[in-house]
């Protein structure tokens, strides 16, 4: 998995590398459109912790800069999920998004890490076999760029 984008330290990480971060666990149930309700136990580091190690290109003291930071996660099959930094940041949503290294009793070394959003009711943003995570600062709205904007 490659971690690139607006970061100071691009990383190439394997499932084994992800085990160097503190491990978190989540029991997840989600409604999958193709196979019904799924129940799984996942383990792995928080996406937030891994991204912080890559040193995102924003001032960590600036809440406004953090609000404009986006995260795109892509799987080997081309499936893509988009998240905002605010979803995972402890000052905002604090969502416990995992980069899973294990599903139930199965290590994911042979398959690649999985993006797991325990808070999602449906599994559409679950990404298997992550190939890339790309971060970017949202280029759109800036103070003063919109009439009446503050």
C-alpha cells in the first residue's frame, strides 16, 4: 500500500508494517447490498495514527486547515472511498477508522490491509486489499472566495 499526496513523508506499507502501530479492535456489523448483513471482528491501527506519521501538509494547530484535508483510499479492484480529515480527527468526529491487518481469525498479509469504518451502517466504504491512500488539501473554498464567506 502506498501513502502519498500532501504529506511530508510518503510511505510504502505492508500489513506487517502496520502492526508496528498500536492495535485497535472493532466488532462490525454492516448491511452489504450483495450479501446481506455481515458480522466481523477487525484488528489494526487507526488510519489517523498512520496518517499522522506521514506528517500531513497542514498546520496541526489550525482547525480550518484540517477541515479542508481529504483522504482517498483505493483498493486493488479500483473501489474508492473518500473521507475527510475531520471524520477521524479527535477534535472533530473521532471516528475509529481502522487499517485492518486481521479479519476475524485471518491475518491479511496475503491480501493487503482493509479500510474499516465501524460507524458505517452499510459496507460501501469498506475497502479490501488497499493499494493506495492519497491525501490532499481541498482546493475549493477559502475565506474570502465566496461572497459573504468568513
